[in-house]
């Protein structure tokens, strides 16, 4: 039963999604230089990376504390 729930969850969350609303996309695609579109996409990537970096830092500290020599397990 649990594997079915996990499979359905993966299937639902793997569907493609648009990063911009329809109005923003229309305005950005109609621009000639595409500089604003590049800036918007860079901003989206910047905002997306921050949570992953924070999780990686916390994971590293947890890993380092678990691997200390002489620690009781």
C-alpha cells in the first residue's frame, strides 16, 4: 500500500509546470532583446538554489557531528 502511495505521489509531482504566469510569459516573449527574460530566469534560479544550499549545509553539519572520533553510538 505504501509503495502505491509513493508511486502516485512521484507521478503527480513529476508533471511539468510553468515557472511564470501567462501574462509575464507573454510580455517577456514579445521583447526584442530578451534581457528582461534572462534576468527573470536568473532570479528564479537564484531563489530556487538557496533552500538546497541551506539543506546541504545542515546535512554537512549533521554528518560531521555523527562522524566525530570517539562519539558514542
